[in-house]
C-alpha cells in the first residue's frame, strides 16, 4: 500500500504537466498560424504584387567607334585629347596630304589623256572612213585599167590573127609577124599588171574597212564621258579625291574621346587605330538577370534604373530591347564545363539589353562600365 502511494504523482506535478502541454499546444498553434499567414502573404504577393524583377549586376555599355586611318601618311596635327567631348564632323586628326595631292594631279592628267585618246579615236574613224571612199575610186580606176588592158590585148590578138593569115600566103614578112606576136605578149603583160593593181586596190579597201571596224568598235555606243577608258580614269580621279578627303579624319558622331594612342609625327597606315569615340548620348545597360527571373521578361517592357554615381535620388527610365544570344559564361574564352561529375548547379545569368532615355542621359551623363541597378516592370507592355 505504501509503495503504490509512492508511485502516484502529486497533484501539483499533474497541474504543471497540464500547463506545460497547454503552453506547447499554444506555441505550436502560433507557429502554424504564422506559417499560414506567411504562405497566404507570399501567395497574395506573388499573384497581385510580384510585377517586377531586379538585379544589381548591371553595367553601362555603348557601341563605341574605333577611329582609324584610311590612308598612308605622317600625322601633322592631333586636334583632340582623352576625355574631350566632340561633335559630329569635328576635325580629329590631320594626315600629311602632299602624297594625296600628287595622286590627285596624276589622276586628273590620266582623265585628260583618256578623253584626248577618245577624241583621237573618233578622228581616226573619220580618216579611215575617208580612206574607204578613196579606195572605191582606186578600185574603179584599176577596173578601168583592166578593161583598157583587155581591149589592147584583144586588138593585139586580132592583129596577130590577120598577120598570121597573110604570112601563110607570103603577103607579109616574118618580121611583121614577130612584131605582132610581141604586141600580144606586151598586151597580155599589161592586162596581168592591171589585174594585179585591181587586186591590190581591193585588198587595200578591205584593210581600211577592217581598221575602220576595229576603230568603230572602240567607240561604238559611247561618248567622251562614257567611254571605258574615260570611266576608269574618272574612277581613279574619284578615288584620289576621296583619299585627299580622308587625310582629314572627322568625328562620325557626337561623343567623348577615349584611348587616344596617336602622336604628331607618327606615320600611320590604313587600319591603324588612332583613338576610340564613345557616344555618351546613346548609352545602354546590360543587366545580367538570373535565368529564374526571365520567364516573364519580354522586349518592350519598361525598366527603372539607378546608378551608384548619382545614388537612388536619380532614376533612369529605359526599355528592354532584347536578350543576348547566350550567357556570359557561354561566350567566355574558356567556357565552363559542368559535365564532369559536378553536382552543384550554378545559376546562370543572361544579359538583357535596356535602352536609356537620351534626355535623361543629357541631364545626368553616364560613362561606359558604371554599375547600375535595374528593375523591370513585368506588367508593362
């Protein structure tokens, strides 16, 4: 009886255990309520208020221009220095133009020579055409000589035939017969010579016609301004004028000079990079968002950006232009290879191009490479 009484809990201990269980139950209820409230709040925020994605991994960029030389020559003047702002058309560098001026004078002389040669070819056509007409007269004269020689041969042959008949009857001497035979031979030789003259005149006419045809082929369908040689000379002249203009290197657009690496007296060749030009009025931002943030990001959505240069007080407004063709690691010099048993998933970032407002850039200028914080409004269109 005494042992049983010793094993039963005291009334105070029973009350404390019940209170402890009640407290635990209340605490668990509070935790469950907090979790439910958090889940509901997250669901409400996701459904009604999650309309933006943001990143601090964003940097200012620009389509910079490499100012290069297009001609050979020595640098006479450098008009700008690093950090200097220039306008479109401002003179940046002047290359010695003496070689270009000599080339221009030579091209002008070649054009004049080509034009004169065309005129000379035209004049040759006129002269050759006259030769063809003159050769007609020569052929007619040669034909007349052939006809005359043929008539003389016929007369001599007739005389020989009569004297041959008379010689058979003894009416004339053998000497007269021999003279008649010589006359026939001379007439035949005269006829052969006349025919040779006619053939020569005809050959001369054909040669003149061939030369005329060849000369006409050089100028057919063209004039002094459209002849092939003249066009080639004109192209050389235009190239010489262009090379002379290229000795004065001008700014292609408004911007700031950077990385100037040319000095007065230095000799440059075509393709030599002289300096860089940064268009500060046409800057953009490449915002590197996580791949898990890009499901609802589309081109045309609006973005709000802040710069560490001006702080949160100055906001820049931009528009999503598009997405890069690959992640930053994909275009690295040595791309990462995760197919070697690496079970740790690395979240990739994809650059998103955001165009900035030129008016805001004019009020608060930025520079290439500055850090930005970008926030894209997913609800915008």
